[in-house]
């Protein structure tokens, strides 16, 4: 069974209070708190008046379609954006997660983009940034390369084979050719990796998003190379391990802080049984161009679970 987790629009007035947190908070804090708040809101909306809150609630706050369980149920019929599509810049960041075969990325990319398009009621997005597992930007390492180190020990690709990056990028190029994506971007690429990567692509990245820990200065060689190739350098504070399996189990499990989706014990028939394997996480943001206001922001995440039983319906 597949589990699709969603936060809904976290910018709405009744959305999770996490959006009021300082911008220094990492993205996984926002994601986890937003998921928990959305689960609780959906559960409470299905309870009869004056019923105490409990995670042992009706499964009607979720929805099952074939082999997919939506947590909570997503109503794609609701209007996504308040104004015409031309009034927005829509940015999507897709996190490919560790331990997932590269062969799945083509389907994963399409699944994630299609969910965002349905959620926002649009046919395309302006920018897709992809985050590959195991690739971390290190300003100090990049600076050392600038100072004359030309030795490549292969450490940059130790967690994700370079060929897999190129193979994945071809899927993105196809989506762009279909008109679903206007621009493509990468995350955590230094100057050396960018140069090597571009040589193997038809469509080069328009954006390189890097995590500047402790407000580090961007290496000069990266600035110069990005300027030469007309690549915009953006920064972020996203967490590399954005949704660990243990955290997901806590979010969906029994107990005070769980949603009650997972079974309370092995063999129990009060929820989903099986091992959880997180597949991907996607973040989307719709900004009103003329005002620079974030109108819609949210997350989807996909998990695979082994043999299971459906949550009980009361």
C-alpha cells in the first residue's frame, strides 16, 4: 500500500502555527509540525460535537483509492489559487530520499509533480529544484578547490553515483519538453560538480540552491562559474534528512502524538501493518508576483508499506 501524506496549505489562517516560527527553523520542523497539525484538524472535523479528541477516530478523515491511502483525505475539487495562473511564480522542490533505487525516480517525479498540479489547479510550474540524497554543499571544501586543489577523490559522488544524477535529469528534461516545468534547478552543487554535470545534459540548471550553514560566504569560483553559465544561486535552510522513517512512524502510529494509522502491535487489525519505506517529499510554494506574498505553500510525501489491513471505519 502507498501512503500519501499532505499538509494542505500551511499559509491559511487556520493552518499550523509552525509558519509563524523564525525563518532559521529547518524545513523538516515545518514539515513535521504541519503534517501533525493537518492530521489533527482532519480528525477533529470528523468527530461528533462534544466528542473528546482521540487518535482512535473514524478512518473517514482519510481516503483510499485502489492501493493508495491519502492521509488526510485530499479534496482536489477545491479551488487551488485565488487569482489567474499568470499572477504566480510556482516553485517546487523535490527531495529524493536515501536508500531508494534510482530506477523509481522517473515515476516518483511524475507522481510528485502531478499531485502539486492537482492541488493548485494548474497545468505547469515555473521552477522545479531537485535535491539528491547524499549531496551536501560545503563552502569550505569548494573554497579549497578554488585555491588549487584539483584532486577528485570521488567523495562527492560516494552516496549517489554520478550516472544516476544524469539519468534522473533526463526525466526532468522530458517533463520540461511536455510543458509541465518552465525551469529546472539543482541543490548543493559546487562549481566542480556543476561543470561536470552540465557537460552531460541537454538542459542545464537555471538555479543552484545551496545551504549556507552559519551564513558562510559563497565561494568565488562558484559565483564566477554560475555567472558565466547564467545560473542563479539561491540559498535555503532545508534539512537533508527531511522525513526519517522513525519520525514518520511516530506521526502515523498509535499514542498521544500519533494519527492512529499504523497498527498498535504486530498482528493487530486496528491499522496498517508492515514496514514503512519513505519514497520522496515535495514542497511547493505559490507566490503572488506583484506583491511577493506567499499565498499557498505545502508538502506531500509518499511512503510505501508492506502487507497491511485498512484502518477501521467506525
